[in-house]
C-alpha cells in the first residue's frame, strides 16, 4: 500500500477550501454525474433518507438531493468540510467520523460513496461492505465509484499525492452478493460521466 493512503484524511482537512471551491466551480462535471444520481433515486423508489459517505462540503451532490427533498445524513472525516455543510444546510445531519468504523444504529433508503470509497486501501474497501449492509434497509440503493480494475493509482491535489485504489470488478460483485446487494447497473470508465467507473446496486429484500 502506498504511503499516501495513510494521509487522505489529513490532505482533505488541509485543503478543504480548495477542494470545495473546485467542486462548486465544476458545474459541467456535475451535469454528467447527475444522470447517475437520477438512477440512484429511481432505485430508492419512495424512500427519502440518504447516507452520504464522504460528503465533502455538500456541493454539489448533497445539495442536489436536499433540493429534491431528501433527508441527508452526511459523514466525512474532514471537520473543515463538514463546517461548510453545516453552514449551507443546517437542517440536515452532518457527522465528523471515519466511515470505515461507522455504526449509526439506523438504516437508510440510499447509501452513496461517490468518489470516496476509492480513496481507501483495498482491505479497507472490503471491510466497507459490512458497513453498507449494516445501514441498508431492504431495497436500499447503494452507489459508489471504483477503478476499472484492481490496483493503485496516485494522483495529485494541491501539489500532494492523492491515493486511489480499486478491487477487481469480480471481487466487487462477490462482496455485493455476500452482503446481500444485487447489481442494478455497472459501467466501467463511463464516457458520459467523466470516465468514472460507477456501481449501482440494491439491497435484497428477503421478507
């Protein structure tokens, strides 16, 4: 595992305002991401409670959901980014926590790990599927982004190394199945969504 994997939390805390400005400014990117959020909403059906893991400053993903009248619980390890959320959307719930150990003792209609899961090490990603299952109601929509194949990639943000990792697509399928999710749609390096590899799944209802 690359050393930069241990510094993701610190990096986003140090550069919170730069990251927030970038997300707000890049409206063209969000126009493409929004298509997947609409699919996510369709899988949720009538459910209105969303858990946003790695919510950042709430722009633009949480804002979109809130404007569509969803109740958002946002989780992020950066206190600086969460302060932006609280100022913008004081009616929602914002939790400063590490999503890897999350146990809220409640469940949700939708769970997002949009451009956040892929910052975790492979082992931490594997462990996250139990976290997803723990917080999912029957029929819950789960959407996350990954890499197109197993491996690590080191990007850069504000002059610092930015860690990304992915499991093999087959392993994601196995993890989803093991934790009672079925794949609804999956696109690798979606050309209509800035090259993101997106997974959309639904929690199985055994009742």
